[in-house]
C-alpha cells in the first residue's frame, strides 16, 4: 500500500488548520570550518520560540546526497514521492511563467538559436538576446497556425520561451529537437507511440513555419525544443488529504507547483507583509495554507551570505503574524538547502520545526541546522512531513484495530 | 525509479577522487555495561581529526537488526541494495578463494561427508579433515569428466571445497544435496526449470562419480553440495557511477566482491603499509579507491578485545598516508559491526565519517559509536552512502528543475 492509499483510509474530517511555511533553500553551510551557517548567524527570536515550544528535526528532500530542483523539493513537502511523481521540463517552464496547463496540453521549453545558411546551428542561445527581443520574436511566432491544434507561445527570458500544443490525443514521448551541440541541424521530432507521433508531426510543422517567420531575424532565426511533457496525473490536496488548501506565493513557479496539486492559488501580492495580510483575511476559508518565501534561496544562489542572514531575519519578524492566528499546526521548513558557499541548491538536510499542541517537544531551543540535529523528528524524508502534519492536526485515524 | 536509474540521470563527469576505507567489523560493544567499545578504547588521534573536520553518523548495513555477511555488507557500501542484489553461497565461496567466476558458470559449496555402508551420512563434516587432506581429496575429484561441461574443483579449508560447473545454458535453481541431518542419504539434485534440470543432471553424475573415486577414502568418502549459484547480473561501478575504481584489498573474498562490481583489483601486497604505498602509486589512475582492512573483524571474531583495540590503533596510524593525498572525499566506515563480546558479525550500526570540503560539519570530535550518534549524517542506510560520496565529490547534478 502506498502512502496516499494509507492516508485515504485514515484521513478524518476536522476543523484544524495547518500552515506550511517554506523558506526556500533555508539550510546552509558555514563559510569557514567551525563557523556558523546563515541560519545559525541570523538573530531569530521568533523561530527560536517556535522551536523551543515545538519539535524539530532535519528533512531529507529526496534521498541522502540528492540535490532537488524546486519541483521535486516542493512535491516532497506536499507529500508526493518525488521519485514517483516526475514533472517534465516543459510543464515546469510553463508553471514558471504561470501558464495554466491543462490535460490536453503538451508543453515544451523552447530556445532561440542561430542557424547558418546551411541550416546548421551556429549559436545554441542566439547570442543571448534581450528579453525584449524574446518577447517580440515570440509575438511573431504567434502567427503560426496548425489545423486541429491550438498553439500558445510565451516568452520566458533572453533566448528562452515556452510552447504549449493543445489538442485531442497528443502524446509527449517526443525527442528533443535540440541536438545540444553546434554545427549540426536541429533534430527532427519523432514520436515514440501513435499519440506522440501526432505531436511530432505538429512539432515539425511548427518548427518549419517558425523558420519561415524568423528567416530574416538572425541571430534569432531558429528554434530548438526540449522537454516535451504533459501535465502529470496527480491527486489534489483535497483528494489526498481532505484539506481545502490555499497557496500564498509570490513567484510563478511556486504558484504553478501549488496549482499542480490542486491548491487555490491566491493573489498574494508582492511582499511577505502582503502574504501575512492575505493569510489573516482568508484564514476562515481554508484548512491548509502554503506560504512560500523565496529570498532565502535567491540570496543563497547569489552567494551572498550576509544577505541571506538578513532575509532570514526578515522572515523571522513575520512569524508572530502567523502565530497570532493560532494555527493548530505550524511547520517551518525548506524545499532544500541553498548554502551561499555553494551558490546553488544542495543535498544537505533542511532544518524543520513543527509547532502543535500534541508535539512531543525536545531539548532544541533554537532553529538551526546544528540544534535540529538533536531534535525529536530526527532526520526524516520530506515526503513524510505531511503525515506528521495531518497527525498533529488530529486528522489521521488509527491504522488497524 | 530505482537509485541506480536516478544516479544514471544525475551523474556528472569529474576529476574528484573518493577513498572508501572499510575497516571490516569496526563497530563493537563494551565488555561490561557502562564500559567502552573497542573503538572508544583505542587511541585514534587521526580518525578523531577526520571526524572533527568532517561529518559523522552511523550506517545501518541492511535494515535495523539485520546482521550481514561480508557480501551484503560490502554490496551495501558500494551502493547496491543488498536485498535486491543477492549473491549465492556458491559464488561467495568461489570469490573467497579468488576463483574468477564467469557468466557460464554455476558455482556451489561442497562439503566432504562420511557415508556408511548403506550410503547414509554418518558425519556431515567427515571428521573435519586437515586442509592437506582436503587438497589431496579434491585433487582426486579432478579426474571426473562429464561431456559438454567443464568442471573445476577447488579446495577451501578442512571439509570445505568449491565446485564450478561451466557450460552453455546451465541454470542455478537446483536444490542442495546436503540434507542437513545424519542417518539419511544425500539428496538427489533436481532442477526448478529446464536449464536447472540440465545442471541437476550434471550434478548427480558428478556426485555419483565422486562416490566411486572416493569409495576407499572414508571418512572423506562422500560429498554434499549446497548453494548452487550463477554470477549475478550487476552493473559495474563505472557503469553506475562513472567512477574508474580500484580495489586495494589483501584477502581474496574482498577482491572477489570488488571484482563483482567491476573494480580493477590491484595486487595490494600483504600489509596496510603495502596498501598505502600502492594507493600513492596509482593515485592518478583512478577516481575511486576501495581500501579494505580485515583485522578489525578477525580480532572481533576471535573475541580478542585488546587485539581489536590494537588493530584499530594500527589503522589510525595509516590515516595520514591517505590524507596526504588530499582525497576530495574520504570515507571511513565498516561493512558491519563485529563486537569481540559476541565473537561474530552483528547488526549494530557502524561508525562512519565523511571528510570533504562541502561536508556540513557537526559537533562530533572523536570517531566512536557514541560520538557518531550525534553526528550530522544521523543513522542512514549503507546503500545510500555512495549517494553521499558522489554528492560531496561534486559528481551528482540536480534532480528535476
């Protein structure tokens, strides 16, 4: 029996409320041996209070040593096995620009490239055009029509765009047309099954028309496509947990991931303050609230240790606004670590706290990597966090008699 | 998706070097309640320095409570699920005497037994003959010929030997001929499928001929066979991790296990000093080095607590020779515990350290069972250790976007 089947048997209706605050990439590393991490350096009286009153531990996003992207990182926190539920690149790109993908859609990531007179790729990123040029070039491709299929072309950034093919019976077992090297022509799309052969035919037609539309536009005179993907079949938070769920996120990628699991994606504004104001406003309407905070990750990716410390302290200052609402279960965690020392996501386990009336508290008195090591949650797989959330919320019955 | 498929997607080419030092059976127990283990008793300044600078934890070889043999213990450390990859007894015995098993071989463990006038077993171990007699008796069996099959008979020790049947289309679903009790005749071999029926026919022919050859040799006048096994299909370290791997082991069993996963098995000499000299010599030629140290296990099996302490201290003295080479990732662990108090392998978790630039260090300042308990690696499954090795070596890309 898998975990969702288990929850299906055990879940109970309730009025309790769960807040999941994801501080993206919050885990870190010291810059020097023996030093402190960003979280250990930050002054976090409010998070420390929650840690003291609750139970702490460290979350392993996927498996020991595995560094997740945002997709698998969040799916795990939402309780979906990130090795079972895989989200194709095309879908993630579409989610990232807030495109609302549906069940008849095949989404794919596009790159502008430069083609020489022989049709061979001379620059895989078309000299990294400005985003303005990307928008204008995408606009030209919107003139492309193919009978029986609706086509959406959306700009992303620089040489990157998204194409969504919408139609009946389109498969996504289609090879990338991006050969990943220069000096050769883009690859022809082929389908691995009849439905995907239909997609491939559409794709080759699209690429040919794009070649004509963009013929005079060098260096952005060609396109390559990769990561054909359909929307994955995935149970909603309502279906899996019986939780009416709301996402209060600012960045499109996280809104998209929340929409993927059926959350209501609210217009959370532009700041943490906006998010907290909205949380209070919609408090009575939902059981589960996903709050996403981006800046612990983006400062880590920038390699800016003091800025990450600062962003952690800003987050800490917002904690009382959540606690005032008296959530039955308040969880603070991250989807992965983003040590500024590494300027990237990493595999290191993520500090996590659960604040709830029935938490078995431990001796942890501060929210940090080192303190969480001795916490009552131990080290656990992220995909089990929602089981703990449901249990502490009094929403899981007994298994077996 | 299984772990090897995941690694297949994520592995990256690199120049970093990983050293895996397996101190066989290093984990132990105190002789008296409240006392110290062998490792806690030993003076280990060099291991303690690595523990202080790195990250520690405890490895669970298979599952909590499961005591592994050397085969599953090492497969786990090499990152092969020991519950999925099973190595038959016949293959392990063959590996243990450095017999190079191939894909057409069925290997089996043999015992000399004593048969009475009625052909019934009166002593399952033939009175434990000397190894010299074992060698001589095996030599006699080498006269046995069976058309279409090549037969290798090799002595092991006392009443134990190995037979390898080499031929086309031989299966290994064959029952043991050893009835495990006295007063009955050895069992007839039967095959569970057509290929194994072919093997069984050969086996029964072999046993009948052995009976004639050894008829006058009581007490070593009969043979029983158990653990028919073919060489398992298993990806090499190169295939799974992209690591050019070398084994520096002294004992045949560990050379055999390394060969099983495709490592280059080097002639490592007879002492730890020889191993370290060779390590330095071949340092530029490989990405991954498996160093095996036997004496922490053999002294434990002997029940000799002070000797095990001494062997741990000797190992500690060799650590600087590894550290001088500046491995990117240096791991010290064991394939299982071998407490001298138990005189046997045990299930107790195994002290483990990872020394690497991107290790998130913890408060552990010595390498011991009790200190590792509060380490940053927590308690983890041995089969996940190579994921951590690859991550710390910068050889694993991000999972998902």
